[in-house]
C-alpha cells in the first residue's frame, strides 16, 4: 500500500529547503533543480507544489503573516486583555516573540530582499505591504476606539499606526541580524511611546 503524503507538510519542507538554498547561493542563483535536490524530491514533483522560486518566496511571506494575523486579531478584540494601549503592546510583544521563534526563516527572507534589491534592483516591499496591511488596519482601529472611548488623547491615527509599524519592522530586522536584541526593552519602548497618548485619570 503506497504511503499517504501529507501535502502541506511537504510544502513546508520544500519551503524550508528553498530558504536554505536562497541563503547558501543567493536568490538570483537559486533554481528549482537546486531546491528539488535539497528537498529530496524530483523537479517534476516540485512543480506540483510551486511553479517557480518567486512563488516559493510569496508562499513563505504568506505563511509567516497568515497564521500570525489570526492570533493578533484574537488579542486585539478581547477586552479582557486591557485597554487599547495594553492590547497594542500585547500584539507587538506577540509579533516580536514569534519573530524570535522563526529567526532563521526571518533572516533568510530578509537576505533575499536585500540581495534582490542590490543585484536586480528588485523591491519586494509591495509583497510585504499586501501581506501586512491588515496589521496597520488593526492598529488604526484600536487607536480610533481608544480616542472614541476617552482612553487616548486626540491623535493622528494614521501617523501613530505608521510609527508602531516602523518600530516593528526595525525590531524584526534587529532580530534577524543582531544577537544583542532585547525583547523586554523593545516592548517597553513601544509601551512608553503609547503611554504618551493615554489620558490620565
């Protein structure tokens, strides 16, 4: 009886192997033959899952962001997690913790972005933007609720949301490339920034 194949598990394995190949030879020099060899499968089998390395990269970004957003939504809309500032801080803490858990994959994804920008003048910003736009919307909604409920002073929701997002991008870059990243200090920085907008009793 033939062995039943878990297709999602195989896709994950191909993805991990592809990221290793991207890191070893660079995204530009990576090809499906190398990825198939590293994955321990034939090239035709690889084609059943991915049509090219670009599709693999998009899938990697989708995997990292997709599961995470479901978890973040649960934090955002549960009032037992505190007021709007508390929930935004918890969201940031969750993202930072998750980034630390997947540090090797995060590093490889960012390396691909840097290599493509340097050698092919290609910008993956649009891909990342489309996969993370929901996070910006989540921040804006929480900030708007905070102002409406009288928990926060009047503020530029778009600008403050952009500041939080930029901080998270910087933290993810530090996690990927610097060993000295301090999770507690980073979360504390986000809280200090947001506390400025709180209305004190």
